[in-house]
């Protein structure tokens, strides 16, 4: 049965982490996989998470199953965090999911059942796994224009014109904030237009929300999802707590389903629950219990948000340092790094070949055509070294 199978290629982002780990050059810079790293290169457990874990450990008397939809407190807290406290509870339902990927996957599974044959769209560029997740559910993605590689900004006109051509047979994946890989985000005015076009044209948005709070803070980063949730009849939001709670390995996420009425919302939730049951039976509880503990305790929540804001401020500082260093070292205009890009990533206009040279000759590990994790640079000296390496390959 297995005689003819060959080993599949590794995931390009995950492969890069291993290559970097195995690289003996001491000067190596890992700006690959999207995890936050502090000045020591650590990805610390957040303060509020430590407190919540301790409380849960002390209180927990059983490990019995929680349920197919996960932790109700967590689900409710997440809906409030993402949509704001006044959200329409009649039309919104939650399914806890195995992080952002698991959330997208159960949405894709349900769409395979009830929307097979519809066209699925991702932005160009997008996170590579989007194609794998929806591809596994039978959707061959087409891409819509999103990023202007010449100017390193959102290609607004082409993007909005593409949306104008979508209709009820289209499923459109959007990045809620901190676009991965480009860092180029929509402005509130852009989101208002997206909401108008989506309402008029009737396509189905699926929003990937993996970096809420990593851009400007929870409220400003949530503008787009809140706008669409309050303007549209139907959409899905697939949210992750990997980055903003630093719970990467705990695999915590949620699907928020917004439907036209309570009956449809309940029906969609049951489809998502059934898909999840067939895949993971029940989502893991620990991370969700931690998030619920943090979000339902005002002091803990305040401390979590404070630390999250420290993280995003640190990333903005590195952005500024990088823009300054590239301007000084390479000349030219690098203001897009601070003015148009947000969150963990920036796409430098390098291309695959230069990215390969940076890795081979300078031990700088970037993803794809030039995506860097801003938080991967541990010091201003590393920023300067990265800028020197970029100059050498330009
Ligand atoms: C990334 O884009 O680097 C992260 O989302 C991590 C991953 O799983 O790819």
C-alpha cells in the first residue's frame, strides 16, 4: 500500500525555524516564524497567564470533558473581546476551536458541506497555510489583488475593484488586522468601504484574526471585524489566542459566527460543532480556561492588556529602528515600514532569490519573498546588522 509514497516537502515556515536552529553561525538572525521574542530571544509566558494557570491548577479537581463547543465562559469572553460588549447576542454564536488554524479548518469543513462549488478567494499575498486549509476541504483558492509590491502598501483601488466583482457565490478571506505576510493593513475608511461593498454584493467574508492587539491595541485593531459584524448579515471570524495571549502551544481559538437571525446562527453553530466533533472530538481546555480566567477578572485583564500593549510598543520601536537603519544604510524610502505596516510582520521588497542569499551568506532567516518578523530582532545591533545584510544583497 505504501510502496510508492515519497516524503512530502516540509512547510516552508516551519522548515525555516529548523534550519535556523541548526545553523552554527553565532550571528544568525531569526526573523522567520511569527512568534514574539523579547530582547533575550525568549518567548515569555505572559504575567497574567502565569497567575491564571496557578489559580486553575489550585482549583481544578477534574479533567473530565468540557464539551464539543468548549468552554462557555471562554467563548463568551472572546465574543466580547472581539466584537465589544454591546454585540448582538441574538445573531452571534461561538465554537471554541484548536487555535486559528483549527477555527479556519472547521469553517472550511462546514463550507464544503453547505457551500461546495463556491469560489474561495485569498489576498495576494497571504499566509501559506490558508491554501492548505481550504484546499483540504476542496476549495481551490483564487487570489484577489491586495498588496502593491512596488509601493509596499495596500493596492486599494485594485483591491476594492476586485471586491466589487464578487457576489453571493464568493467566499472572501480577509485578514482582520496585522496582515500576514505584508503588514499592510486596511484603514478604518477602507473597512467602511469593504462593509458597504460586501453588503451590496453579498459575498461571504471569512476573517482571519490571528494578531488582535499586536498592531495599535485591541480597540483599534478590532475596527474592521466590528464594522463587518455590525453591517453584514453573515460572516465568520476565526480568531486565535496564540499571539496575543502568548499561548502558542496550547492551541486556543474560536469561531464567531454572525448570522442573519438566531435560528440560522444556531444551525451554523451545530454544523461547526459537528465538524469539530469529527476532527478533534472536543477542543483542549487548558488554554481556553486560562483566557477565560484572565478576561473575566478585571485586574488580571488589565495586566494582560498592559503587557500586550508593551509587546506592541516594543514591535513599533523595532519598526522605527529598522526603517531608520535601512534608510541610513541603503538609502531610499523605507517609511512604509512605520507608516503603512502594522503588527508582527513587514514584507521587505526583496524577492525569493535575495532572501535565499540572505540566509546562505548572512545567516538572516526571512520567509518567502522577504517577510520578516519584526520581533525577531533582539537588539538595535541586530537591526543594524540586518540592514547591512539587506544592503549587501540589494
Ligand atoms: C507565521 O505565519 O509565521 C505563524 O502564523 C506561524 C505559522 O504557523 O506559520
